[in-house]
C-alpha cells in the first residue's frame, strides 16, 4: 500500500513539485494527498491544484498560539488520512507538540550539510564561513530546529565567485533529486527513527 503524504509549504514549492513528480511515477511508494500552506498566495499552491492535488490554506496569523495553529494543521492532515508529512520550504517553526505527535513521520529538507549552517540565510552563512563544499540534508523533524536525525545528504562544490544565489541554485538541483529519494526510503520503511537516531534497513 502506498503511503499517504501531506506536504507543507510557504512559498514557491519547487521541492513540492519534485515530490509530486516522483509520486506520479509508477512504482513510487507514496501518494501526495494534500498540500497545506500557511501563506494564502504561495505560488506552489497553484501548481499543486493544477496537478489535481487538494490544497488547504491555514493562515498562521488566524491563531493566537503556535500550538493552536499546529492543531489545525494536524486536524487537516489527519482528516486526509496522511501518514507522512514533508516540510518543503515551510517557514514556520512547529511546536514541540506537533513534532512529537508526528515523530518519525515528519521530515524536512534543509539546504546545507547539517549539522552545519542551521536556520535561515543558509547560503550566506556558508559563503561567510568559506567552506568549499556545501549541500543539502533530509532529516527527521524533532522539536529542536534543524537537529533531527539525518536520512540523506548530497554534497555540491562551492565555486570560486559564488553568490548566495548561484550556490542556492546548485544546491536546489540536488534537493530536487534527494527529497524524493529520501521519501521513498521512509515510505518503504527502509529508514526509521529510533531513540533519536536514523536506523536503516535494506529494501524488502
Ligand atoms: C529550499 O532551499 C529548502 O531546502 C528550504 O527552503 C527552500 C524551499 O524552496 N527549506 P522551494 O519552496 O521548495 O522551492
């Protein structure tokens, strides 16, 4: 049985598109059931709708507390029968409650080689540090920001003369390959979160 996936976005949704494209391939072990955005005019919403995927806007500003917003997210995901949640450019920090509730079933993509360069303005941080290699990471989400166990990573070179934009574009191309590959692993139960660590097992 294919796993039912919900994707949370806030913006252009290019990683969401890569997940939708992968899930439309025969044999992919997951289906995208729902896309939720906290931003009403997120460009990714129109694409999801054009791919016949149900979309919901849940504006975070309509809620008094972070957890009240997260409970609304949880209700929408649960009502759609979602089993795995993928964060794809979702620009809200989730409550501990939400992270614990979806523990092991909630993943994110981050545009650096974690645990280096957490948070925002990642490519600026990378260039400022002067490292010669960067990349992207798919990880389980835990209450602490960008700190969950790592599922998959891809490295890219930092080129002489890179700007945050040129580096971001090179990393993004790898993100689009890595995220579907990591979702496939999780959907096939080839990786699971156990006591804070990613435990891998071979394909059945
Ligand atoms: C990506 O770089 C992702 O790693 C980060 O936010 C960006 C989202 O881009 N978390 P997109 O909306 O998927 O195009």
